[in-house]
């Protein structure tokens, strides 16, 4: 029996029809001029995939691993513009497999790109020994949520440009369309900022002291690296959202510019896991000079209308004991230092508005903001469970859901065993858990739910020393999350996902992606 199509995320509808499509060699992809950019990108991806497939095939299959793809087979994937498909969703597409050819149609480039990523999945799972064989079928598809994200923490450990580009290619395979790039933290600062050279001279390198020996690790992204990643992502219809986390998680900034802290230091770029007491001084106006230059840099390098300003896990001890912070507290007639964070957030949001940007922040930006209400346009990212997102939606904010304990934190161990990597103190987060989360929770009203624009999976990297370990933690949980963010709840069934995952794993194997293979529940 022929392998089922086994697409992840599950399309809105798949109807199997009579017959089989068979192509000796790869079918040629041809299409409407409107989609020339999408076709070019997908052909580039397929060329890379085929090379990997041959490498994989020569190890795995009986066929001749050296056999090259025969492009001129007479069979065609015909890409067609169909304006009627744009029922309010420019990501929609149709894919029709008949015995004599494949037709993909969409009303817009995004839809066409999605269609061709689905075809790419089929190529990776069904192209074997130099030929492609598929059951005939008709697929209709569009997403449930517009925001389907993945965050990579490049601050705790540094990942190079080629690793990130590979992740973007795998994201696109799953119709994921937002790359949240965490660029600073206590353990590193990765963004070059003109006028603040020490951010990368000092803040991008940490001294590893956890082991017996001492050595420096780190790095930062040159402007050309950043432009390259943004462009690479855009060609894959992925928006890159940079995050500079302020005013907490500041050890690397403070190591570079100690004058921005309450005590003046000394500080160091941290190498330990943790939340640290030293944060930017709320009584020092120079923190906004730094933010201005950072935002200028982000506005210049990132076309997205969003900038993530962090705002999580700020410790308030220093502000409690700092004369400058206390002076500011009195000036604003505030009762507690927590309220100073909402003043800083409001100021940063306005600075971004002046640069044509909308702020996103971790849910803490909603805490203690009675005196300085959070501007309505600010997007809230929920992470300490879903409650922060529910509260934000009730207050009219757009919300991105990424509850840590419900399967969105991909650094947590995937199975309850000391042999699985992950922080010992965190809950176990199985593939099943990732699959079972829903950005819309039962207690939300319809109006609240309308504020939920989607969700994200996050990989925090304190304990993720290398790209291969990162892949092991990300997959297949991100595959499960891609289905949560794309597919309607009614159309999601874990047993069916598990069956499709068996075939989908071959795709990841073909691409040389490391993945967890243990128990799913
Ligand atoms: C977070 O995990 N501190 C957002
Ligand atoms: Zn202070």
C-alpha cells in the first residue's frame, strides 16, 4: 500500500481520489509570473534537500545513492494564480495531485509558498530511488492563527548564521512564519550598536567558569549577518522579530557599561543559569540614551513592524536601595519600585512608536501598571502559563500564547528521565503536552479569543551548548506546536498526529535534523 501523505501540520481537508501520480525523476515546477520569487526560493530549497536526500538515501536505501534527479520527466507541478481562493486569508492554498500532474493554486505569494512547502514535505517523504510516487488527492488548506512562531535564545549560547538559516528552512516546512530572535540576556549581547561598542566588545563574551578550566565563548552578529538572516527569512515568508530584553536580564549590558546599573558594579557577563539582581537603574536617564541607539539600530536592520522589548523577571531589590531610583519613585509619587517598570515600559513603547514600531513584551509588562497603563497597541506574550495572556486579552491587547508548563518551552526535558537533557527543576514537557496546548483557553469569551493572534515555541539555551542539542530539544515538539498553531482544534487528534509523525520523522532524517525519538507521552 502506498504511504499516506502524512502532512504536518494537518491541512484543513485532504480527500484521497482514484489513482497514483508517478514521476521518474523530480517533476518540474512551473508557474505564474506573480510567484516567481516563491518558485525561486522553493527550487533553491529543493536543490539543497535533494543533495541531503541523496546522502541520506545512499546510507538508507537499496537504490543507487549516486543517482541524480532527472528534471526533464514531462511531469509538472503547475503553480496557478486563483484569486477566488483568498477568502480573507492570503495564506490559503489548494494542492491537487492527479495521475498526470500536480496543480497548486493560491491567491497570493504567501499561499503559494505554503502550497510549495507542502509539496516539499511530499518530496522529502515520497521521493525515493529517483522517483516520486504519490496517491492522488485534493488538499484545501489555510491557517487557524496568523502568528506561528519560534523563539531561539542566541544570548545564553551563540548560534551561527548557517544554523539559524537551516532552522528557518525547517520552520518554513511547517508553515511557521515568525522567528523571534532573542539577542541579549545576562549571558551575552549579540547586536552591534554604533556608539556603544563595548556591548559587543565586552558583552558578547563570557568566561565559562562552570568547568574546571576557563575559556571565553560567545560572538555577535555583524550587520551583514543580520541583513542576510532577515532577507533569507523574508524569502521564506518568515518575519524576524528582534528582542532586546530591558530592563532586567542586564548583566551583559552592565558588564559593558557599569554606569547604567544602580551600584556601579563591578559586573560580569554571567555564565550561570539564573535570574540576577542587577538590572538597569530606573533613576538614570542614560538607560534611555542606550535604548534610543538600540532602537535606531533595530529600526534600520529589521523591517518587521514589531520589536520585542522583553520586560520579564525584573528584580527590584536594587531599585529599593538606590538613591536615584528612590528619587524617581518620589517624583512620580509611587508606592513601590515595581511601578517603575511600567513607567520604563511606557517610555520604551513611545520611543518605538516614534520609530514606526509596535512593542511586544513578556507578560510582566502588565504587572503593576495602574499608574502607567500599558499602551493598548502593545502586544503581550504570555509565558507563566496562560493567565497573563487571558488578562491581557481582557484589557484589549493582542496576545501571543507560549505557556511554559503547557508545552511551549522546548528547553524542558521531553521525558521524565534523568538521562533526558533539560533543567532538573522544570516540569517534564512531552510531545503530547506540546500537542495538547491551545492558545485559546476554555475560560476565554469569544471577544477575548479574538485577541489571541497565535502562539510560539521557545528554546531557551542556558543548557543547550550546541546546535545538534538544540535540534534534539526542538524536534519533534515544534512539529506538534506547528499543528497547534495552524490546524483547527476539531481537526487535531494526537493518535493521528503520531501516525503521521512516523513518516514526518523520515523528512527530518532526510534533512539531517537531530530529533528526540523516545516516548511521546
Ligand atoms: C521567560 O521565560 N523569562 C520569558
Ligand atoms: Zn537605580
